[in-house]
């Protein structure tokens, strides 16, 4: 009887390699998802900053045209400002844009560094469709995500 040496991999070795590949894949997918949520939230925050700049400029122009009186001014929406074609961006809706009383505030507005000062600022609420994107935006702004909603403050420069 002649013995032959067989070469190759055993079933246990193959299952071990597949298990390692599976664990690495799950970690990669989780990392990718977190990165995409952070990207979406940063895009939304950037759009909110742009809208705040447009709103300040429009309000100052309105006040200049009405002898310094900004009463009756309606803040622009994303569509009327020309920044975006709808009032919804990446699953986020800017809700306080249609209420001038809550949109502009000349009183206290807490910023990212948790310092409160009396300054002219834009204060808006952003509603998120996805809780994870809301949490990523809240983390970036240094605030909390309550009921998929983040309050955003932007000061005039």
C-alpha cells in the first residue's frame, strides 16, 4: 500500500478565512455608512450656512429699501434663494424658514462652542428623515438631536 501526500487546505482553514473576511466586511460597511452619514450632515449644515448668508443679505437689502425697517420681511426659502431646487436636501427639511419671527433673532443664540451672546443671528430648525444623519449633524454642531430635529444658529459676520 502506497501513501500519497495530499496538498491543499482543510475545511477548517477555509472556514477560518471566510470568517475573517466576513468580520472585515461588516466593519468596512459600518465605517462606510458612518462616513456617508457625516458627509450628508456636513452638506446640510453647509447649505444652512449659505442660506443664512443669503437671508442676512436679503434682510439688509429689504431694510435699506424700507428706510431701515425690516418688519414685513419674509425670509427666503431654499428655492426662492436660488440655492437649491427644493426645500428638502439629502433627507433634511428646513422647517422654520417660513416663520420670520423664529427665523431671525436679535437675542441670544447658543453657538457650537456653547457660548451665548446677544447678536444678530439666524435660527432655524432642520428636520431629518434619518436619525443617524441627525446624530451626525448634531455631533458636528455640538448640540443634540431631539426627535430627528436639530436647532441651527448662524451669526451674521
